[in-house]
């Protein structure tokens, strides 16, 4: 049996793509599902479960012509009814689809035309629809499996059409997917159109960075995702491993600033924080040159990036202090800044994993230099997300995976600032009032040449108003044994494609293991 063992730093709370909220879950289950269309890095859309599509003149009706030779892992047919079921399920507010539901935008309904043809009806043009349908969050699922298992059961045993079948999930240990021997409808993104070469992939949950690297060195796993930057040099020098860097496109990890909680409600305070955080130093200290620093609301690897954002907020502690002084935040005898009797203090909400504790310490140190006191609040993932949605923070790191700048709407439009949204600046429509109309116009613009300038203006407005401090670009560093080849990632750069993955000997010759 050709078995691939991968060490991952995360155990998902659920693996239902429609209802899940943790983006990294798709790293383990992306192979279980197929999507209607597939997106390239260049922004083109290729066939998937839909052989082709057409768009109405008013851009409010998308007609998808489906493959007729596909079936789900439970043996039930993939057809138009399955597409309608899946989209309606993701859109249903009762299912609280925090990612999938939001990605559907102006979705109104899905209409079955015949067994292998569906129409998606929109309330108004929505440029992100194809992008959304290319992501695993909106992958078709087996209606029969959902009806049999219920949402809770399906979240522990998903059924899709992908090259791998979900096998088992051992809580606290591992998640395993196995080869789908009947698979014959791979997208043109990959080279192998049929069943995968690898028989089984086991994802082992190894949250501790050192433990994950040790597992690779000790032959406990064959590959690890999200290699710690400090371990990269050692693994490269070892000689037995390939170390590859995959930039993740979308919203870089940015320190989102709550503009509806004092003192970050003041523009001068937000600008001072932006000037006081030495992002080059932070990225070098934490990532040892393996990650790129971020400059704006989308990473520089992302379609639609605006280079003009690079001029904003160079590190300048003197200017930061001047901004605070002008705003009335003055030092008192105790060495702290006050205004109207209130101390200048902010809360930084962090996860107790990965690089977040380091971020908290570094930001605390840098802001202390200009008289801002930082309280670091560490929470586990679920309460951390809830805190961000509720706006309990002043500062909170956030990043989002996306193939284009269109994801800016997901984070910066005011409609996502509510208690169940990912707009963690918490801005309302009256804050930076130009933003919402600009985003809405861009969302209705299908042609890349037209929507890119609009989203570039959005990026500029975000920076001018200091809504966030971009820190670093998300990067997936993958280390594999030299015998492993063909692990690729999607247009976002985050989710693996195992269609072409092979296991060979030290010389690359394929062998059974």
C-alpha cells in the first residue's frame, strides 16, 4: 500500500465544508471534494464538475452544464439536484455557514433545468460567484449522506466526489482519507485525469512545532505542512528532504483595529500604532527571512494588489509619538499616557498557538516605546473567533485565504461587521463611507480589467484610514521526503491537490510502500 503520512498543526472541530469556519480544515479534506469550476493563479476559470457555463446578459443568471459521469462516494449520482441541495444548504442561515454562506453573496436560488443542468439566480450581479464556486467551501455534497447522517454526523463523515474518500477521524490523533478507485473526472488543473497513485493519506495532528519537525526527522511522517521558519535551514541542510515555499494569496495576517472601541476609535491612535510597529523587524524576528512582510490589505502575490500601499506608515516612532501628543494623549508623572483621565491601553487578542504569542510580545514591546500599554488576551480558537466577531478587542490578527483582491469585501464591507461576521474592524456604513459603495460596485463588475482598479482603490482607503496594520503574508512551507513528489496547491496556495502525488524511492522511482 502506498501510504502518505502528513504532519499538520491543526485538528479541525468539524469537516463539513458548508458549515465549517476554520479554513485550515480544507487542507485535510480538500481531496474529498470537487468543485463546479476551478481557478488558475492567473484568474482564469477551468471546467470542474461543470463542463461549461454561460452568463446571462444581465449577469444575474449563471447556467452550468454538468458532467454526467460522476457519482458520490456513497454510490449516489452527482446531478443538478445535488448542486441545488448543496448551494441551498450552504446558503441556509439556520446552518450558520460562516464561510460558505457569506461567499455566496447575492445568491437567490438554484433552479434545476434538467438532470445535468442548473441555473444559479442572483438578486444582483455578483462578480465573486465563480471564485466562490471554485473553493471547497461550496463543493457539492451527497444529499443522501446529509439526510442519513444529519449535519452533526456529516461533519464527522463527509461524502463528496473527490479523488479521495473520507476514511476515519481519530480524535486527538489523525484523520485519514483513502484513494477513490473510480475517480475519472480530475480537473484540467492537474496532470493525472484518473485515480490517484497514493492509496491512503493520513494527517497526523501535531500541534507542537518541534514535535512535528521531529516526526519528520524520525520517519514518523513523510511530510509536514506549515514548517516552522526556524526549522527550515536545518531541514534543507539535512539532505533527505525537499523544502518548498508556497505563498498563500488573499488577506495577509493583519492586525485589525476595532474602530468602535476607544482608543482605537481615534484615527490618530491607529496611525500612531501603524507607524510604531516595525514590520520588517517583526517578520525577521519571527520568521527568519522565510516569510514576506505585508504592505497592504491584500498580499503582493494576490491578483489585484495595489503597489501604492507600500508608501504608507513606514516605521517612525517619533512620528507616532507626535501623533499621540497632538491628539491629547500625554505622558503623566507615572510615565504613562492619559487623555481625559483615561490611560492609553489596548487589548491584543491572540491564539496560544503558532506565532501569535510572539506577535503579542513584540507588539507589546513596540507600542510600549511610544507609551501605549498592551494587554495580551490569549484564547482558544472558538472563543477567539467569537471575540473578534463580537468586537471585544482593540487589536486582533486576522488573515483570509483568497485568490484575488475580491476577498476584501469579506473583511472590510460593513455588512460583515455584525456579531457573526469577519469584519473585525467593526466599521459601520458611516465609517469611511466611500468604502461600501466602492466594494459593492466592484462586486458587480465581472471583467478583471474593470474590478481590479476598484479594489485597488479599496486598498488605498483601508490604509489611509489605518483600519489594519498588515504584518506578514501567509506562507505554507512544506517539507517532504525526497521520495515524495507531486504535492501541489490550488490558486489560493493553501489547499493541497494530491491528484499527481507519487511515492517513490530515493531516486524518485515509484514503489509500493
